[in-house]
C-alpha cells in the first residue's frame, strides 16, 4: 500500500478523534466545513476510479453525506458532523482501494510483459 492512502486514512481517523472529543460543547455549529470536505473526498474518490473499483465504499460515503445533510437541516449538528466525518473516511477508503486496484493491475501487466520478453529471449537463444 502506498503512503498517501494510508496517510489519508490516518489523518481522517485523527480528525474523527479530535471532533469526538470536541463534541462536548453545548451549542454545536453546523458542520458545513466537514460536509464540504466529504463532498470533495467523494469527488476525489470518483475521479480515482472508485465507482468501478470500490463501489460499496463509495456508496456508503454518498449515503452518509446525504444523511449528514439531512441531520444538518434538522439541526442535529453532532450527528451531522459524525456522519460527515464517516463519509470522509469511507470516501478515502474508496479512493485507496481504487488506487490499490489500479496499481495491482499495472503490476500484473508488467509481469505479463516480462513473461513475454523472457519467452522471446528464450526462443532467440535456442539454435
């Protein structure tokens, strides 16, 4: 696994932890920033191919974002913040899985190219 997806997942976990600890305040403002971040994370996951390569995680992220928006409309800001954070994490996971699947495909293609080259070399080296 590359460093970027792992770093993104760890950062998301850290963000969720911080937000959970800060959830003790009486009046919680609407989590507009988290909703925006979730929307961006979903877009980034989609552009990385998550629609085809990590559809379940992407669907989960979209559903949680929709629920977060609904909770915000109902002024359930703690719930909305939690759902938006979960949407970010799911979107980051979808992106990481998509990138991993793409990398694995490249590795398989390289292995096949090497196999073909070896066959060609062996064929030319035989009398």
